[in-house]
C-alpha cells in the first residue's frame, strides 16, 4: 500500500489528460485555507471548492467582513494564477453553526440551511459577499451559491450580489467586475430545471453527495438506509447526464465536486458524460490522474452507453468492476472495490 | 360559504367529466375504513388510496393477518364493484408506529421508512400481503407499494408477493390472480426512472406531497421553509409531466393521490397533463367535479403549454389565478386563493 502511495506521487507533477489527449482539470476541495499547500503539492490546478463554514465555526459571533476578506485574500493570492471557487455559507444538514442553525427541525437536511439561511439572514450574506468580492481583486475568484432549487432563488442571490457590487463601486473598493457566478446543482429540482438554470449563471458545480441523498430520499449519514445510497444508481447517472447535457447546450462549464469524483471508477464515467472538471479532496487527486492518463475516451463512451442501458445499480456496478478489471487490474485491489 | 357547500352537494351524484366529455375518475383517500361511507356519499367511484397505517397505530403489537384481512375485506365489499387501492404500510417520515419506527434518525423523512421498513421487516410485510391478497377475493383490490426509488426495489417487492401468492395457492386460499400491482411515484429517482419503472408495474400513483418535498428538498412540515414548498414550482410541473408521459408511453394508468389533486386550480393542470384519475380527501371531490364539468380540455392544453414555458413559480401562480378568474370568477373566492 505504501509503495502504491509513493508510486502515485510521481503523477502529481504530470499534466492531467487522457491517453488520447482529452484535457482534464483536477482541483481540490478544501475546508481550511491551510489545506491549500497540500492541494498544490498533490497537483491541484486550483481550488474547486472552498467551504467557508470554517470562518463561522468554533466562535460565538459571526466573522467580520475584514476577517473573512483577509482569510479569502490570503488563499486567493497563494493559489494565483489558478482560480479559487468560493462557496457561500453552506450550514445546516450535518454542519451546524452556533446561534445560526435552528435546533427544532425534524429533518434539518430539508430545512432552513445553506443558501436558504443566507437569504434569510441577508445581513450576514451581504457581509460575506463583500468579503469575497474584495478578495476577488487579488486573483481569480469564482463565486458559488449552494443548495439552489430554482430560478427565482438564483435571481434573488444575484440581486443582492448586484446591490453589494454597487456599494463597493460607490466606495471605490476594487473587485473583479467579471467575477464568474455559479450554482451548486444538488437538489433534484435543480436537475429538472438544469436547462433554465444554465441560462442564469456562468457555471454549474455538481454536489454529488447531496444530489444522491435527495434524489434517492436517503440520508447519507443514516446507517439503516446506507445500502440505498449508491452513486451508480441508474437515477443518479441519468441526473448527472441531464446536468452535463444542459450545461454543454448552454455553453457553460459543469464541474463535479462530490466524493464521487475521487473514485477512479466513477471518474471515468463522469468524464465520459462530459465532466472534464473535477474537484475532490487532495488525497484523491493523483489516483484519479493516474487512471485518466491510462484511459482512452473512446472506451469511456462505450462504457457510458452500456451502463445507461441498465436498470439496476447492481448491474451497473458489475459493468464498472469488469471494466476496471480489464483495464486496471493492478490498481483495482488498491481501490478496495 | 354554507350556501356554496350546499351548492356543491348537488354535484355528488353527477358524472365526473369535462364540459367537452373527457371522462375523469374521482376517488377518495381514506385513513380509516369508517370513512368509506363519507367517500361514497361525496360521489367517490372507488377508494384511490387506503392508508393501512391505522391497522398498526395505537396498539402495542402489529396486527394479525386475520385482523387485517377482516378490515380490508369489509371495506372491499362495501366499495364493490368499485375498486379499492390498498397501500402497504407507509410509516416513518411524519407517521410513527410503536416498536417499528426508529427513534435515532437525524432525518427520518429520508430514513428507514415505508417500503424500506417493509423490506427490512419481511415477516410483517408477508403478513400484510397475505391479508390484502385474501381480501382481493371479495371485490376489486389494487395493491400499491409506497416510496419506491428504483427497479430493484420493485422486483424485491414482487418477488415476495409471488412467494406469498404461491403459499396461498398451496393452501387453496382464494385471491385475485389478476390483482393489479402499482407503485407510488414520490421520490425524485422514481421520476428519473419513470420509463423503466412503468415496465415493471400495472399502474402508477403519484404522491405529490412527498414528491414536492423531496424534489425541492423541503420538509413540508417545517414552517421555516414552507415558503419553498410549492406545487406550481416549475420543477414539480416538469416532474409530473415526465411521469404522465412515461405511463402513457408504457400503456399503464397514472393517478394522482396527493393534496394537489384536491385544489381545483391544480386539478385542471393535472388533467391537462393526462391525469384523468385523481384521488383525494372526500371533502374535495365535489369541488373538483364542479370545476371539471365546466371546463373544456382545449383550454387546459393552452394553459399547460403556457405554464410549462415559465421559469418561476410566481409566474405560474399568476397564470393560474388569471385562468381561474376568467373561467370561474364566482368560485374563486371560495377557494381562498
Ligand atoms: Mg451540499
Ligand atoms: Mg408518501
């Protein structure tokens, strides 16, 4: 195992592309700015997801605009010229913040969380947007809104963003006027409306963890129904394909930022669907890059066609296992499939 | 208001069809067999949904096969020759049963509930299936499995059903050999797989309450996010249309059994989508029938086309309000829209 880890490290500095030359962008999800060094060391070409909850955790009052600005700025400068995708506060579900999260919800994963909380606590939302915008003057920032369920919600976010931008202009505070604005696609309704949503934003970021959870109505932290939580459920594959197709049609980018991307077997499927941008925990980067570099995209298209014709997750898992066994017999045992 | 109620009663005995002759089937959802009389009095032509939870509630041990059989049989005989759709145990979410429901789930609505619990407690599931099958010898029974998320789950249910049927045959116990078997479409994954699921069953029954909740990731009992729970959200309309189209394509029936059907304004939209079968609480039946009898289906198609082109629920609600104002000005104030 250790040998395999060392072997993987040789891939960190190599470019990410398939054996037949399809370019792939592999970025890192991070929870704390400190993780940026590990991400870069592992070959990440940017931060695909900065979770900003760390700013709000383990403290009794929300962070000031200045505190946030400095935190984001330091990271943006460190990662420059690669981009940093900063996601606005995404609490609730399984991430709680003192004084902000409600205590009385019967199903917090379907409650006042994430962007809903930001739109409810507009004062805090504006402070965070100001801090992110100010940091955007120091490198390449992309702004990401989580848990979007429809067009009206995107417009509500963009309206507040426009107001905050106006404020900053009046104050002669610098920010990136061309800041790309994107949304997480992680609720089923966002999948159903992917074509409409694609017209409202600059990019999609697919949160596979929540997407799987909501599509299957399975709490991913509940051991009693864990057997149902499955990234290769046919419904999930169809949803992922719908999102990718809608993004391509609208000419915007769609990246994957859930744990699914870090599984080499799934990353091949995602690539075949058109997801050439993936963001994951740093430790998964070289593993995925190694596989990509040995993979021919034509094989991916054949595989995708095969699994999309299946009606159960069991059949799809068997197809994937067979593909891996054929193409990557040596790696297979390391992945613990 | 009282006058309007009396006025509505005149519709109970009239046939359900549109002004241009499209036949509609209006049935009742009931929680207790006792409600059957009210359903019939209100003009229901069958029970579209018998919730069987009442059998398990307010008692310390699960009901015996004989208890269940007698309860179902009495209802089936009373409703004969109209059909009764019996749904297997659908606990969890907001309905709990002593000793059966788990206490430690963080998000019970996405936990071990409904068909998942039946497939987990197979012994109880078999008892219920035996009781329903035995009752099917005494009238027209349709069997309905709730909370289905994929093809494998349907097959697991049908496998157990086939085993139970075999047992009964061996015991020379009578049951309806042609018992129609259907599933609730109420998880987003079931919508994504509607075409595949339609090949596995005899009918769909769309549970709009849960469908809306899971699609939008909004707990419908949570007041903090109630503003997001909206039957005319564009994502919901698309989902409902996908389901209806898949059923038509496969040549099976699809009925609606959520609260949405009881809202006259929504019932017009559902009808336009092809849902000619609706089941609702008895008190909504005459209201919906009155509207149907004054409605021309061509107007429905125009309305549907219009609202499907909208991107927000606000626009759709405005379209619906305008339609109602034009066609049913007198009824509008009674509906409290
Ligand atoms: Mg999420
Ligand atoms: Mg339900």
